[in-house]
C-alpha cells in the first residue's frame, strides 16, 4: 500500500496451501493469474520488491 512517499509492505499468507510456515517479507514465489495482468501492476510490484 502506498500513499505519497510512504509505502507499507506486509507479508500475508503461508508458504504452502496447508498453512505451514508463514510467508516472510523476503519470500520468493511465482505470481500466477487466471487472466492478463496489466504491465503497470507488474512494474509497481517489482519496484516495491526491489526497495524491500
């Protein structure tokens, strides 16, 4: 979530579907979608991920 110059990053979910270990902020995972993902969304995701 971003507002102005402030960015809030939260890791939510689990590493597996069974609810095992919690997702960490620096976890690596594949982004999958049922439909097309607009390029600006992907660009913002990688921009914030690089700043983490």
